[in-house]
C-alpha cells in the first residue's frame, strides 16, 4: 500500500548509502568498457584505410579542392568540378602532417599551409606534356584541337544502341 508521502510499497526495501553508490559505479564501469570496445572496433576499421603519407621538400603535389561545395569553382559546379588542381611545389614541412606550398598569385587569399589529407602526390607523365611549339595560336587567341593519341576504344551496349567510346589525348 502506498501513502501520499511515500510512493513505494511499505514492504519494499530501498537501497541506501554505499549499496546504491556501488551499483552505480558498477554500471558506469560496464558502460565504459562497452564504449571502449566499440571505439576500438571503429578504430581498427578506420586504420585499415588510413595510410601515413610523407612528402619531401621540392616534391610536387596536387591540392584537393572538393571540400569547397556548392560554389562555382574553376568554371564548373558540382560533380563535374575538379577534385584536385594543378601540381604545386612543397616549400617546407611545417609540422608532422602540414606542408607549405608555393601557390600562384591568384590563390594569394588562401593560407598556403595544408594538411596532408588535402594533398595528393603528383607523378609526372610525359605523355601529358605537350611541346609549346605544337600549339598554333591564331591572332584572335583561338586554337584548333586535334587528337594526339587514341588511348582506348570501347563499345558500350545499351538496350538497342551501341555506343563507341574513344579515349584520346
């Protein structure tokens, strides 16, 4: 039976003093252990994808620009905008995971120290370099594009159509 002064049954024994403190400490310890197990599992999966990257001074790296969302960047918006922009030279290593880059004057409003996750190594490919003499610029500053090399051909079948895909350089 309960009375208005006490909401518990008369026959029930209430936890008092050190017993309630001990039970609470036990529950907190169990919760901490479970959180640590969960955190360790998450860390082990994250470590599988993580890799330690180091660059040397004078290396060239691409700069990641994809975090700048919903803004017209480099003439294109959204999925078609470039993820990384041209190679920049590393001037110095600022910390264990930060590098100072030699940025051009058009990017002078951006701080030139970047985290290693924002950089990607540049591997020079001579097939991508065009000799300047081979590009003929007209007086109105236009030029005609001609394929240099066909790198790959592929025929894609879509229901009742066949589409020829050609990758040119």
